[in-house]
C-alpha cells in the first residue's frame, strides 16, 4: 500500500513538473502560431558544477546496459524526457539539430523517463531523428533520485563533471544554447 501511494505521488510530481512553463507568455486561445521556446529558459542551475555524473544504468536501443561513464572523453548533454511530456516532445527536434550540428564534438544522450518504455521506440521511429538515439531509464532513476522535473538537461564535460543543468524546454538549435554548450570544452 505504501509503495503504491509513493508511486502515485511520484507520478503526479513528474507530470505536474512537465507541464510547467519556463516563463513564456501564454497564448490567447485559438492562436494559430505556437510560441517558440525561449533561447535560454529561466532555470539555468550551476549549483552542481563539478559534481561527478551519476552512475545510474539505462538501456540503449539494442538492450545493452549503459551509464554516462560510457561516453566519457567528450562532453555529454544528457536530456531527461518522456513521450507523455509535451515540453519534452517539443524540444526533441532541436536536440536532434544540435546533435547533427555538433557531430563528434558532443554526445547528446536522450534518456526516456517513461513509465511505459515500449512507447519510446515507436516515438523515435515516427519522428525519424537524424542523430538522436533512444535510451531508456525504466526505473526513472535519473529524475526521481536527482529530484528533477521534466524536461531536464544536464551538460557534463569530457571528464564526466557537471557544468550546468537546465530545467524546462529550450531551443537547443539556437545561438544562446550553443554558447552554453561551449562551456564544456
């Protein structure tokens, strides 16, 4: 009974956090044009700078267990998202654009926090991302143990040390994001 209540509270917190806007003005009902994500959301957090990347395991598309340590040697942009999170889904194409633009200089790792991991592969197949790969954290360890709402993105340097974390959706293809990414080099 206690575990069921804890799971319900966790799910409510994650869903509630996902719907939070990042300081954008709300559109009038019926507007035809979606407001773009801000270049840099109002939730840039540098308080964890220098901390080592967590060692939580997640699964790649082939079913192999991975950790962030597998990507050490170049900067890593870790994005925590879910298929049910509208701001997460909205920023995914800009993450793909960033991954293509950065090439081998940056590893963009998108780790799903979905409660139904079977939804992730079809999502990626439908979106036809050019560079992003589906990773799944079926235990939602990143968001729950790090106390993060979705979407959340964390930049790690090439030694696996945190540079900053961003809470909320962002235009990762924009110039402001490129300047922030450059901090890991």
